[in-house]
C-alpha cells in the first residue's frame, strides 16, 4: 500500500538541471546583435547588429533554410514616385518630396524594428483581446480586409536615428519617413502600432462615434510614434514614431500615417526624456479604441487615450490620461503578462517593468499601482523582459517572465507570483563566443503565437531557443457541467460536486467542467454555453458563462504538476515528475475531494473504460555526493574514491531496475476507499513511460527494431499481461470511446489501427509534429503547435478524411478575406496562441483550454462539418438532412461519398436522396444499393453529356432502354436556365430540337443519320425472343424476314476487287476513298436522311479530339457497368447501358468498339447488332466498325443478316471463315450447312490458307 501521509514541501533549486531551454538555431555575426523580432505567422526573424544592419532570416523554425540580408541601401531603394504627388495637397506633396530627398540621407543607428502586415495587425488585436477580455474566439476582432494600405504588403519597419524606413518584403518596395518632415527633427527611438482608432482622431466627422471605429498603425521615435491603418476602407494606414529630444526640449510621441505622412496628433507633456518603450493597450471594454502605454528614460510611465482625449492647438497636442514615476532611473523594458491570484477570479492582466535601478516592478493595470517589486540580481540590471506562456507557465508551473541582463550568458525565469528565480539556460559553451570571452544576452523576443520559441540577441549573433513543445498546461476536463437552476443559491460544494449536482436540483448545462492546478491548489470552473438570436440575425451568437473559480483541493508539492482524470471525471491524479511523487483525489459522497492514494511515482495514466489507473512506482534513489579532498588523489585514496563512485552507481542501477508498474483500482461510489493494487509483469524490462486508454501502453527501456527509439508494449487492464506485439514508441496514444480505433502518433504521421476483429493498422493520417489527440465517435481531433485538425475514420471501410479546422493563418484569413458564398467545408478558423488542451465536442463546438486553462471554442456548425460529425456518430438521416438543406447542390457528390463511406448500407440509401447528385455519383450509389435500372438511366444521361441531375429526370422510367416516348415539355417545366453541362450544350439542344419536331419520338431519336442508327441507339427490340427479333428486323409490318447477304456468292480474293458501281467491291472502293476515321465528312456537307444535328457513322459533323476522349471514357465506364450488371443477373440494365453506346460506336477506338460488339453478343442484343451493321453499311467513311476484328464480330452477331458492305469488308480482309465461326455461335441459321458451304469456298478460293484454318462449328 502506498504511503498516505503528505511529504514535506519541496523547494526547487535555482540551478535546476536539465535546463528547460535548448538552442535550436544560431546565426553567428561579427558584430553584436542589439535587437531581435519574430513574425507572428511567417517563419521570419529580423535582427539588428551594432553596424545598424537589419537582417532577415527566412524559415527560421526550420533552422534558417534561406536568408535575405536587408542592407541599408536596399531598405532605401524605392521606385520613382514623381507622379505620385499629383493630385495631393501641397503639404502632402512636400512631405513626399522630402521623403524622396531623404533617400540620400544616412539612416544612422537603428533603434527599433517591427513587422507590419495583415498578420501582425490581426495578432496584435487578438493578443490584446485575449489578455484583457479573456476572449474565447475571434468575434471581437473587427474585419481588416478594407485596410488598403496593408493589402498585399509585408512591411518591415525600421526606426533609424535620422528617419523611419519601411521596406516591403513582398515587392522590395521601400519608403522613407524623414525626421525633419514628420518628427520635428527629433530622432526616432522606438515603434508601436495603434490599430483601432475613432474617426475624430483621424480627421473624420462624428468624432467619438463608436460606429466609426477605424484601424491605424502606430510607430514611435525616441520620443515619437506613428498610427496604423483604420478598419475603414479609406484611408490606408497610420502609425507612430518618436525621438531623442535635446535636454531643454520636451519629448513627443507622433501619430503619423506612413502612407501620406500626415501627422494626426502629438502626445506630449508626460516625459522629459526619450521614450524607451511603447505598448498598445486595448480599451477598457470591447469595442473601444486603442490606448497607448509609454515608458521613458526619466523613469516615468504614461497612459494615453488619443482617440478620446481633447486636442489642443494647431499641432493637435494630446495630454496623457495618466503619468507616474515607475523607477528611480530610466525604464529599460516592459511587458504585459497574465497571472492567477489566490482569489477565485479570472487571471488578471498585469504589467512588468525593468529599470536601470536593477529592479523589476509589477503593476496592476487599471489602478496602475505596484503590487510587487523584486531585485533579481544584486549587481546587474535587466535589459530585457518578456512574457512566455509556454507549457504550464501560464498556470504557475514555471516562471513565466524571461529576463536578460546584458552582462551574462544567462536567460533567467522570474515567477511573478512568488518572486522566485530559475535559470532557464546558460549559453556559455553552447554557442561560439568568437573573439569575445563570454557570450552576453542583450535582448529577448518571444514568438507571438508560438511562445515556446525564444530569440535572443547576443554579442556573438542571433540565437533561436525552444522550450519543450510537448508540455501541456496542467488542465483536465471532467464531466458535463451541471449548473444550478437558481443562480441566487449556488451549490457550495467543490467544482466536482457541481459536476455531479443533479441530486441537488441542477440541470445539465451545455458545457464542461475545467479543473486546473495553480498556486498550489486544484481549481474547478463550470462553464455553460449560452446562445441567443438577435432580431433580424441569421444565426445565433454564442457566449460562455463561467462559474467562479473554486478551490477543490490543496496540492502536496510545488513545481510542475501533470493532471489526469478517470473516464467518469470523479477521480483526478496529480503527478510531479521531477519530484517522483503523485497523489489521487476522488469525489466523496459528501461533495468534497479526498486523497485516496499518494506515493512515489513519476507517471500516472487512466483506463478509458473503468476507474483504474497505472503508476510507474519509482523507489527513492539515494544521492551520494563525492567528498571534497585537498590535493591530488594517489594510491589508496584514488582507489577509495573510485570504489565510492562505483558503489553509488550500483545503488542507482539497483534502484532503477526496481522500478515497476502498478495498477490501482478506485471505488468511486464510496469516493474515499482505495480498493486494490496489481503489479504488471514485464519480464524484467524497465518501464520508462505509460500511455492510458483501452489498453495500458508501457514504454520499455529497450531499443526498437532498427535501433531507432524505444518500444511500447500493450498490457491488458484485466489480466495485466502483455497483449499484441511490441511497437515503436509513439509520441502519444489516443483511444476511441468504443475502443474500436486507436491512434498512434509519430513524428511524421499518425497511424490508425482497428482493434476488431484483429489488431491491425487500417489507415494513416499525414500530420507531422502533432502533440495531442482526442477521439470522439470516429472523429480524431488533433493539435499541433500551429494548427488543429479533425480526421474522420471508419474501422470497417478503412476510410479516412482529414480536415484542418484552425491555424494561425486561418484566423488572419477570416478577418482579411471576403467570405466565400458557398463552400463544402468551412475556411480555417483562428487557433489560440500558445499550447492548448483538447477538451471535447459539445453542441457543434470543439472546446479547447488555452495556456491559462480558459476555454476557447472552434465552431463545427458549418453544414459540411456538421454533416460529417453526425454521420460519424451514426446519425445518417440527420446528416443527410443537414447536407440537403445547408450545402449547395454542387457539393452533394462529396457529401454522398462521405455518407456512403461511413455507413455502407444506410449511408448509400440516404445519399441517394440528395437532390444535387450528378449522374456519375448517382450511378455509383445505385450500383452499391443494387438499383441497377436506376444506374442504367444515370449512365444513359452521362453518355449523352448530361451532368446535371435536373436533366437526369428526363431519363425517367420511360427513358431507359426499351422505354416508351417521353413528354419532354412537361419534364423541362420548372428547370432553371443553364442546367445543362457547358461542355455538352449542343447535345442537349439537339435533344430539345428533335422533340420540338416530333414530340412523340423517343429521346435518342434524331441524333443519328439513319432510322437504323436511331434504333440501334435506343436499343429497341433487344431480346432473345426469336419472334421479337424477326419483327424488329423486318422491312415493314407483317413483312417476312429477308437475308440481304448472298451466302452462296463465291468468296472474292483480298486483292483485285472489282470497282464497278453497285457491286460489293465498288462499295468498298468508295468507302476507302473518303476521309479517314478521324477526318471530316464529304464535300457536300454530309446531308443525310436525318439532316441531323449530330453525326452518326460517317456523318458530316466534325467531332473534336476532346469529345472523342470523353466518348472513350464513357464507353469504358459503360462496358464495366454492363459486365458488372451481367454478372449480378441484371441483363436488362446492361442492355440499356450498351444501347446508348451504339450511337457513338463509330467514333470509338477499334479496341473499345470490338469490346462493345462482343458485350452486345453476350447480352443477346441481336437487333441492335443488325441496326449497327446497317448503319455501317450506309456509312460513307470507314469508321471503327470497318475494322476487321469489329466486322467479324458484327457478322457473327447478325447471323447472316447483314448488308453487302460488311460481307465485302470481311472478304477483302480474308476474315470470312472467322466470321462463319462466329455466326455458328451467335447466328440463327443452319449452322452445319453454313459452315460446310464456307469450308468449300475457302478451299477453292484460297488453297494456301485452307490448310491453316479449320472451320469447325463449336459445340452449342
């Protein structure tokens, strides 16, 4: 039994090993690097060295695959804009002329560098709203697509001593803003961007109007800045710059438009020395304009509200809303951060500042009062401070503030709640110091959206570092939240009790319960989703209502905890891996959370089906510190020291080999009773990591096959014995709730395995670097450091479809691009910055937890996604209804394929009810459902070039093979214009024209040149009945069948055919003289009996290569369909499909024509063969029907009832004996007499061939 008394608190050491930061990439430079900046979306890093050279590294996350150094001369290049000043005001033209003149002015020292484009603007606003308002989605971010000053631009803005330079990375365009023209000759020192401003600040009417909110960019010079682009289509962009004033002059912050170089206003009166840092600040309430926070070298901070403050004088000067003394000397840097307090309230947004007085002060935003002061280092100040909410730092698992002193190679971590310090990394020995003795870190930058990435400016170059991307925030999501009906009488129990509050009058809410570890406690927050529809709105708006945070248990240890919970959510495990300790809390019947188990272990995982958990039990390993001795070891002393070290290593080895895996069971009904413990048998192998789920996954310390990585062995939760083979160790494991599917994540892909009837791999999802996965019913939700995906999978059909739901770029696109009117799937949405925890799907939303344990929602309400989610859950009928009502008809094929893949029976049946199916899709679905006649009608429409289902209705029950006439006028009533396929409009027009001339004619009549060809296209009379065949082949009603071929005529030699008109040889010679198979018709225009719109065999209409390719593809499809229909006993459907191919048989390649005729014989389509032979006889061009192989088959099919052209062709080709053999098989004459007669003629006419060809009738 594990120990039950809590151990004493453990205090973490400052010199923690191993270090949490590791070096990922290095760009060495000869000069010192002063500043670094990272783009929020693109893989770009910019840095500035002491020579004021601005360099840009592309693909920095990939190790710096490409580099483009933006030298000062390149930054100053720009096209001649002499004509650009035309039409502008005199003042603006003068400013642009000054900008052009400034190209020849030296830039001076570089003070600051920033990225400015749609991506950076979006993420600046998103970060402000997330930190200040706790925004759970991107609804509070305005539309940015009308900011013309940023459309297609990738500005790199550089504040130099003499000007501000803007360089477009997309076009290499550049523009200069000289300090003499805009900054009153003051030197710019830093930049910032104000993105949301009221129109009054920008010179528009209706000042103070919230409806007229604009967006603007803000830059700054040592004491001035510029303002950014408005959310209004005009004007483009504004930004701010500032500069170093003389000692006797005040310092200003300038709000400037970088496009027109218009100075909107000057912020003055707060600072007596140069501005050293500026940060934009969101309004106190959503929907308001941006404010500005500035710091100065005189130690003061100032808060500005330029959109709502009154302006004075002709220079439009604005006074500070608030200014106060922050440090005894200058302010070096400042940053915003979020932190929880011991009070049950949301995390508060705070400000941290560092000064030349070597102190770090922390301020409460709003009251602007300091709540903490620290002096991290006694002898050194902090040059740079940034907030990095990576992993669990947002919840206090690690210090979240990163510091750089400028005098040491260290990056330090400061905990804003306790003031504790940690060493994150020491760069000495990790980077080449060059000519310097020791590396020094001057400046730090945290990636805005991937805070595990940290860039450092050092005296030897730019360094990119990374924290562990697999560390997750200590957050778990338990049961559905059960909130009280009466908000005035809240349940006083813990968050878990609230989750089980049904016994006290609670009702199921549309939400979840989040449990997080922070400040040495477990906290519970119940969340409820509320939706309402505004008057006149098309959709409901969704908001989250959260109960106050409640502490539910005190934690045993400080440090980073890892949380897990049972399948029911009534038990929670907490592990401190570094301390090798764990505790398990369970919800007691009294509503409180009690400790049911605690002990020594570094990993705890839960079963997904029952209240069982496994723990790696690690014994306490004694630490033997070597004794310090003076002098050198020698003789006995050296031997004793070596023996002491060997003994310590032996103790550690023995303790490691004693590590075991234990499985514990919790009685969750009693809540506080610990039931049983079982040890897993591993055959002497050492366990190092566990994965929970339907089976227990144990990672063993033994190499995998091939020597790459370790192995994982699954173990049964019931028998505690190994199950299945050893597998390569995955990054993570996730089980479907029904335990029918398993996901194993590796570096480059995610392997999906089915568990029934046998454990085997069934599919793969190509998503690299995934960090977590969560199964819902046949839906795998996947998170990566930059995106969120969902993979729909079915274990029976091995079907997989992956959809990317959210990304950093997706959020930008949603606010900068016009939304598409209709799409089969939604555009990518915004992924929250930093690490996330997948919580689950509730009410068509994917719930996440951000790095602070706060909820974030990704909508699944798009009809394409809702349909897929419902189908994955087995609700096929509802899914089909959603697709029918919500998706455009053009997307129904894709929806039908998904439904059929997820449910081979019910899904196919429901998919056939979608009204927007194309004939191709409907044909395939009809075959799968066994509706062969319906499939044949679809193929008939497809063969005639009809791709719209509206026209497919013309091929109703009477439009198939052997059907009666159609009332086309009635069937066309109500069809929208333009429903026919654009590629085959002529075919549809010919059909309608034919019906206009003869309303009683069937659909395919009039498309061929002769009645015989039309009959062949219709497939009329295809039957095995001899009476129907005779009636169809007669010249008129009651006429006796007549054989047009003289079987008694002598064979003609292949060479030297007579050319007399009217004879067989003459007809063959005439056929050989006309255009070839691919050529045009005769010179007279090809007017035939039909005078038709479409050409039959030998007709005069030219058929292009594209149409021939389409006909060939259709023929291949029809032949496959006919074969399948015949094999399944649906000969009528096969005849219907073949009948529609007859009309274009002469246009098919000979190989396909031969297969068509052969298939017609197998389906006993003798009458269609006669019609086809007659059409070939009347043709004036030797099409594919004149090919010897095709002709011989035709001769056999007609059984002696074919025209003289076919006989002449057979005789000229020497295939008459072969045709006789075919005739004996499919013909209807006297087989023995015909064969004997042809044998005699063969021997007489060609004695040299008769010996090689044996004409023997096959057995019937």
